[in-house]
């Protein structure tokens, strides 16, 4: 029994062979195909049976690298271990799967951080030097693990390669390898492999506001104007309405939660911070020309009205209930996602006690790249980090991506506060509604609400930055809430040697209020 490779980079005539009658993958993996959709439609079918699929075989070693859900089928019994980490339907890229005796790579590498952190590549011999897997790190570029691989990138002057060790941490996730931007430029390496821009055909768009606004987009909006000055009962009402839409769609827009007078001055502060050298802070490149920098714990960024308003804290406390990452390895989290998918991909599945935190050393001391928020005995939401992102004029559209792949939905919540008034064409974010529950409606919703609005989105929800056709830089504040153990790939000093201290200061300030909401939510039985 094998899963098909139709629709994936390995699906080539010279590689196709019929699925053999036996395979090292466990038969229970066939349950993945709950949707019953045919191969080539983004979700592939079982390779067992006439005409249902294709498998790639080299001397009794099997693997499946597919663009659909079947790539989750590589369970711990698989002979070819790299294939076990295949999650192409989540990241838009398949794992690197190599036959050491032939030196062939079946597909391309991806990061569990998801977001297209690597380039798309065709199968190629390990001895050749054609493509790279790279992402931003604390000094510019980092790369995916798995022993020693060829790491290279397309450059204007030809392809240049580099063989480097790529270690993993105790949970099986990659540990970033750092190099300076100058070194990366000299080798032709780009952030996210190919720069992270999207050159594919655009999906249909629904805009939330502006001249292109669609009435259908109102399903993703909550009117929050003046609610922070209203009664606690009214704030709770708005928070619960937003929570319902967040659970249903993976994102929600709180219209005019803050006043324009409060938010607009922050744009100048953000521009000064990113454009001026800051002691101990190092901004990092993002996909498609964006730049991100960790914010200092200082006014105005540490203002209570911005970071500790009750509406956002109550939503985060009630939404983040996925504790699957806490204390588990990458393989264990992946197998948990398989079970979640086969059970119907319902969000409340993560409330089951057996999929809560797992006691052990990984829970007590999360390895580098995995979130160490809270303590081993703590459940629920904690504050993650706060940053600002700059989108310059001419920035291309990003590839659709998820900010995290593991451990699935309801583990990390991102809050966006636009500091520059958003327009349809100055780089707002587009979201695929329901994608956090593995739904694919075929369109995206572009959130371009008025200044002062706040967008909350599940980091597991598929999204991207839209192209920027304006003339001015666009700035946005982002801050995150997350559960313990979530793998982001970021270390405490990712954004510079001082960024970790300021991250901890934000956590100490916000968690004192956030945890009150978490405790209240647990007592009321809302989560």
C-alpha cells in the first residue's frame, strides 16, 4: 500500500511505477482520504488499486511526496524517514526524500514554520547544484536540516552551491544555521529560497472595505468601534461574536477597535525604528521584499491600550486550546494531525485530554525554536512576541502560506494592527477562509479595513501579503499569542541579541492580564 504522487514534483513519466502490493507504510494511513477527491485536485488518493495513484520505488524503498493530504501518510513505520515529515498540503512544499544509494531527491524541502520558507524545486541529483532552501535567521539566512544536503539558490549569475550540516533539535525540528546577509548575497541566496514572491495565477478576491468592497465580506467583520470605552458586558458580547467568526473562518476583522488618533502616530515611530540602526536589534528580511523587526518594550509599543485591551485578550484566552505541541516531537505532532484530519478536522478535537501536554523533558524545557512560554504545568494562551513589518512600494504578492504547520490550528494567534491606512493595492493581507480547518473555498478575502481596525488570524490559516502598487512604505504591527511548545523556528535572539530581553518584558507585562482571562475561561467551561 502506498499513496500516490500525482500532482507532486515526483510525478514524472520516468519515475512512475505502479504501487506495489506491500509497503512499509501502515495501512491505517489510507484513512486519510476522507474527502474522496481524485488525484490531481490538491488532495490525492490511495495508491492501492487500478488507476488510483502512482508510487515511486527504488529497491524496495517507498515514499509518497504529494501536493495533497496524502503526504501526511508517511507515518513512523516508513522506511524513508524524510518522507515522514512530508506536509506539502500545509506548506506548499514537499519534504526532501532521498535514496542514499541513487542520490536522487524526490521533491523539495520545506520548513515546519510553513510559510514557503524554501524554494520550489524539481527532483534533481544530490550531486547537482540547482536550488536552495533558505529562510531569514538572526543574521539573514537559515536552512532546513536532515544530515548534510546541498544548499544553493538560483542567482542571476548562475547557480552556486554549498554543502552544510543541518541539525535538528531534541524535538526533531530544524535548528537554524546562520550567516550574514553579505555572505548570503555573495552566494546568491535569497530569503525563503526564491524570495517568497507569488508568480502563480491569482485567486478571486473579496475586499472588506474601500471602492472594491464586497457585501459577502461582511461575514468576516465585527463592528468594534467604541467598544473599549463601553461596559464589560458589551466588550464580552463583541469578543464572543469575534470568537465565533474566528473559529469559523480562521480570521476576523475588528473594525475601528482603536481610534485613528491613537494609531496614526505609530507609523512614524515604526519607520524610525526600522530605518535607523538600533542597538541590539537586527531587522530581518521576509518573503517578497518585506522587512520585520522585533519591537522594544517601550512606549508607545508597550502601552496598555495597544497590548492589553480586554477584547483581544478574551478572544485569545478562549481560542488557543491546542496543547498538542507541548512535550511532543515533530513526528508525534504530525501523527496527531493525521488523527485530527481523519476524525473530521473539528476544532474541539484538541480539547481531548489525551492530546494535551505530554509530560517529559520536552515539556519541561522546550528546545530551541520551540516556544517556551509559560511553565510545564500551564495550559492555554501566553504572549509570544511583538514586531513591526515594513512593506515597501513595488513589493510583489507573497505566496500563500501558513505561519506554522505544527501543531495545527488554535495554537498560535496573530494580531495585526495596520499603522498605515490600508488600501486594496498597498500590500494588505489576503486570507483563505476556513483553511485552518482544511477547507479550500477557492477565493481569498483581502482585509483592508479603516485605520484603527485590528485583524486576528490563526497562524495555521492560509494567507499572504498582496502586492504593493502604492508610492509609500506600508507599516503594520504584529503580536502573537501561543501555547507552549509551538515550533516557529525563531530563537530568543532571532531579531538581535537584545530582542530576547524585550520579548520577555512584553510577556511579563501582558501575561499578568491574559492569564486572568485564561483562568476565567477554564472556570466558565468555554474552552
